């Protein structure tokens, strides 16, 4: 199957012409409030973030670790809804000139209706989605709808993924591949080792798409390690942790140290 | 990954990519075991020597006379080792864990019965064991926590979400995505991603196979109705499976009605109209969720039925009308339990008492030619604190106060 290059892939390739590694960050919409989410995104964009994952909160975030788990729960406790998440994401996508993606769990799409969820993503200017509990075998409707809307369905490679499966996932993805640096959930430490290097080379060999690497990426040293081995470094839990420990205003200087 | 494990629109395997090879391995091991007659023989041998199989059926003659109508029989899963049907599934998965050469097991638990059963199996087979239990349930079910720890298991009190069964399942999955290489997740009910619903039902089918033979032998015919409580649905799947092809046997699943229809405080996914189809915890079924798909808080006097989802196989049987679903309220359940204790000397768990409550409601309207069968999925020793509160027993309260005072004196002197 000859796959079209999505807008997301093209913009990643264009950005990579100018930078040797891109930075993607992750926030949970509505945590601690929607106003704070907007402010954090504004600061992140100013600090030089290249693309962003916006997580629509879900009550059962099975693949997330303690930091993002708590952010999901707190956002919901404060009353965050899917409609509000869409409204906020639309505002962000209009205001800031970087690609935005949704990350959420499948039930959020399922309860909205998969096709209408995807069409709504398209209409507000989102460029792709990451749905960690939706393997391609269960997600044909989703893949078809994303393809029709020219949005990027992004799948995940893991250290347990056999090479044949990597190629299958890549065939079902556009935009980029999200490669998790280790087993486990988000927000725990990762050893940036030669073993990881071997695994990333294997990821690279099995997809023609740009490669993002996340899980445990949190320092300039980690990002340096990934330079030349990946196209995008993903910093997820750590920015949320910084915000919790030092307040919303601390996010911008933290990001600036990463992209320096 | 095969796109299998569907029961009409329900089921599937909505799992994080990291677990895909683990589920492939599990499915292969399960299918091989199913094809291997020696595996089932080994399982039967284990259950008859380590647990108490075949468990008997008991006629409740006093209550049959008192209620008038159908003759009430009970399948005695309370006589399993550890006091509940949970042992059937756990010992089966323990044998499978050995086949897969894994050395550690993890499990979620609500009422604590599945946790105790898993800890028992781990102690017997020499596995390391970690049990995830909602902090709220740890409070409710201290006696079970005590036994799990005595058996060498680590019990983790889960403080996320509603602090009940679904949160314990999420935490167990979080452990598994890190430790899948040496760890098997012993899921306790007929829910979760494929192959768990089918595999757990297979191990529990030992209940229904025995019960059908026993009823025929004892009464010369099949029962008119079979009652089972439904949390995740494993004991119901177990007993129903014996009668699935018998068109004249009506199967009745009884959910936790909590404070009743319309109260918003219950765990009735199929009997009431509050649930809708969704995907969470790796499978598609009816969930108690809001419009956005966020899971809602549930309530039941019994920790083991207090769950947002239900077996995808039971959702399917609900839609095809092969099983009728009812709900019993907390009050009716406590009453049914007290009645069973007082007049028959049996002590059904609060979970199982849901099935008794519905059976007692229907028996008087049936004929004395009818036999009905209740699955007594477990015994209530673990519920002693909850039941003592529900019946406001003053002597129990005095005992606890005295015991606490004695501990306090001991600590102060120590």
C-alpha cells in the first residue's frame, strides 16, 4: 500500500531540515485547569517546543504512570469534559503554529463515535492521534476514518515488539512512530544505554517514518543521547512534575534548558 | 495478535502494544492446554486433592418448606479451599503459569477472595506474589489481607480512583507492562482482554459440569432455574456453562442492586438501564459510565460485585436473552443471608447472597415440582465485620472494643 505523506510528516521533515532533533511535550488538558493548560502550552511554544500531545483525560488511563494518572484524575475531578478538551485544543491549534496531536484512550473515541471524533479532530486543526489501547486489529474504523481525514494515526513500538510487528504497525501509521524507550508505564526512569541504542536502530530499520522516543526522557543529556538516533524527543511526565513542584511559571525555563 | 475473542459485539483485546507478545504467548499456552487432555486431568486431580472437588449440592429443606413452591438446591462452592469458587480459576492459571515457566504472579482483588486464592496458589507452587487491592476494599476486608500476607504475598493498597476493583485491575496492568517477562497476571474474573473471559470461564465450567450431573442424579431431572450472582461474572459463567444447551433451564444472573434502581448507587450493568457499551480495561462490554465514557462510582454492600464492567460473554447472553438479569438490593441481600444462616446453618458470602435473595423472591411463585439451583459462590467468614455492622450486633461491638483496648494497652506497655 503506497501511503500518502500526511501534513504532520511533511512538517516534521521540514522542521528537521533546521534542527537535528525536535522536541515534543505532553500535557493533560484541564489539569490543573483549562486556563493553566493554555498558559503552559503558550510558554512551551515560546520556549521552542516543536510539537505537542494533548491528552484528553480518561478515568482509566491504563498505560500511564503515577504523574499522568493523577493529572487525569484531577482534571476529571475539576469537571473536565471531552467537549471542553476539544474547545481548548481548537484554541491552541488556532493560536500556535506547531502541530498538535490528541492522545487519549479508545473509550473517549468510542463514546463520541469514532468517525465523528476524527472529523471533529480534523475540523479543529489537529494533525494526529495516539490511542495506546487501540491495536490496529481492533481499530479498522479508526484507521479508515483517519486516512479519509488525512490525519496521522500514530502507533507505538516497544522493546518487546518483534520486527515483523514493527513493520505491520508502521504500515498502519502515518506522521511518525512513537517508540517507547523501555517497558512499563510513563514517568519512570530510563537507562540511556547501548542496549537502547541497538533497539532504536532496530526501530529505524523497520519504519520509513520519523521516529519519536519517549518514556523517561527528562534532561538535556537524555536529549543529546537521542540526537542522531531519533527525530523527536518526547518529554511527558517530567514537565507535569516540574509544574507540580515549582508552578506553571517554571515550565518555560525548564523547556529552555532542554532545547538549549 | 489475532482479532478474536468476540461474543457478538462484546469482548476483544484492547491492550497496550507492549503487552501484545505477552497476550500472544498466553493465548498459545491456553489453547495448547485446552487441546491437551492430560492438562485437564492434572487440573481435576489437583482440585480433588488440594481443594474439595466435587463440591456437593445441598437441599435447603427448611427454607423450601417455609417459602413454599420450588425445591431449593445449593451448589456448594463455599467448600472449596479458601472458601470460594475463585480457587477453580486460580489453580488452573497456576498450572498454566508453570507451563509458561513464569515465576511470579500478580492479581487484583475486590472482596479479597481472589487475592487469597492467588496467594494460596503462589505459596503452593513457589511463585512470588503481589496482590493489588483497592484501599477502600483493604478497609472492608482486613481478614483476607491478613491471610494473604501470612502466605507471603505483598498486598498493595491502591489509592487511585474509586479505590475499588477496577482501580486494582488498572494497577495490576501497570505492574504487568513492566514485569511481563517473569510474571503472569492471574485475572480473577471472566472479564478483561481475550483470552481471559474464555479461559476463566473454561476453568470455572467445572462447577456447571458437576452441578448438572449432580442434579440429574439427585432429582432425576434438570433444575427449572439456576441462579448466580454477577460481579465480573466468573461464578455465573461457571455454573451456567453446564446448562447452556438445556433450553428448559432458565439462567438468572443477579447483580448488585445496591440502594436500588434510580439511586445511582449500585453496580447493576445489565438489570438496570444505567450502563452503556464502552471499552475499558482491555475489553468491550456494558459499563457504568457517563456520556463522555468516564467510569462512574459504583456501590454495593459486597466488595466482590462492586465493579463497573461485566463479562463480555454475559453481555452477549443478555442480548440474546439466554440469561435473565435481575438485581438484588443491599437490604434484600443482608436479609437473605441472615435467613440462610438462621434456618439452614449455611453462611453465604454477601456476593452469593444476591443469588439467594432473588431465588427466595421467586421460589414461592413456582410449583413444588420445580427444582431451583443456587450457586453459593463463597462463604461469608470474610464478611464478618460488614455483616456485624449491618445487623448492629451489640456483642460484636463490645468484643471489638475490648480487643482494641487490649492491643492499645499492649502497645503502651511495649
